[in-house]
C-alpha cells in the first residue's frame, strides 16, 4: 500500500509525458504512412506505406533544407561552443563584478526568440540597419547589403543570430563544469612546473570532455529543430536560401495542408536526432569503460 502512494506522486508527470509527448510522436508516425490532407483529416485516411517518404526524399526542396540544416547546425555549434568555452575560461577567473557581467550575458539567451528575431531583422535591414551603417562607417563595405534578401548572405545572417543566442547557454554549462574540476590536480601540476598551456591541454580539456560532449549533444538537438528564428527573419527565403527541415515540414503540413508529407519530415527529423542521442550514449559508455 505504501508503494502505491509513491506511484501516485509520479502519476501526474507520467500522464503529462504520455499525453503531450509520446502520443503526438506516435500519432505523427502513423500520419506519415497515410494520405492525410485537409480534405480527409476527419475521415478515414488511406494507408500509403512509404509513399510520403519517397515523395519527400525525391523533393529538391528537401535536399536544400537538409543541406541548410546541416550547415546551420554545424556552424552554430562550432562557434557557440568555441566562444562559450573562451568566455567560461574568462569568467572562471576572479575579478570584480564578474557575477554581474555573467547575468548580463544571460539576457541574450533569456530573451524570447520572437523579440530576438525581430531585433536582428532590424539590425540586418538593408535601408536602416545598424550593421550596414557600422560596416560603411568602418569602410568595410561601400554600399548597403541586403543581408536577409539575397541568397548569398541570408543564411549567414541567421547563423550569426543563432550564435549570439546560444553563446550564453554554452558558457554557463561549461563554466559550471570548470568550477567543478578538482583543485588539487591543478596545484600538483603547478608544483611540478607545468605551464598554463600544458595545464590547459593536458588537464582541463581531458577533464572537460564529458561536459563538452553533453553541451555538444544538447546544442545539436536545440539547434537542429530551429523554427522561430527562420519564421521571423526570413520565412525560409529568399528562394529557399534559409529553408531548414523543421520549417519545411511546417510548410508542408500547415501551408500546403498535406499532413502526411509533413509527418514524414517530422519523423525523419526524429530519426536523425535519435541517431545523435544513440551516438552520445555510445560515447558516454565508452568513456566510462576506460
């Protein structure tokens, strides 16, 4: 009877996960195998097998979206972790007002994406954007660049925005891991005459490997499913220059009202992120067994 009470405490969380997480995922997978459109959504939908997946994989827009997603994710993660690591090393030092400056940097991550996307859309504006103004004042460019309106620069502008958003998140996680490192190891290294570079490469980086791996996986999952920034800043354009998989699936399902095709894209994203998680679990087990 006592154990029953324990399960009752867990029941609300379990129901929440089942209703709002597991059920939508399972339903989406079923829809991806059906001919589900706005015309037959409330009636019986015919089973079409892998036809939706065949259509998606043969669609040129899917290939563009996949390429953009990989470029967007890899570029964002590289700079977010690199700059976040450098900032974490900096804020790990003792100096006046460091906690204040940490909290200021967190504002970039805490600000709602709608506000951030609107802000950077204004910053990159071709007519009155601050970035064009600064570049022209510094002599880097001679005329305004339509950052969000041309294929060559639109994705770069969106990547820059996401890097700015993600740096504080990576910095805080890496900083927490840095502060948890054993102090006696560093003291022993200094006594043995190790330089700062040797301490960094031989002690800090190896000890930080598990934490960096966690930050990497979380960053990939968070960045891969980008939607808000794309919708606000470019809407997937110009000419699919910033089209990514989540936005591509959204357009299929809620603009073209072909829920079968949209469900197939969502399932492909789920499989890709599941693969990333499995690779992470493999690396963690390998690290623990060493």
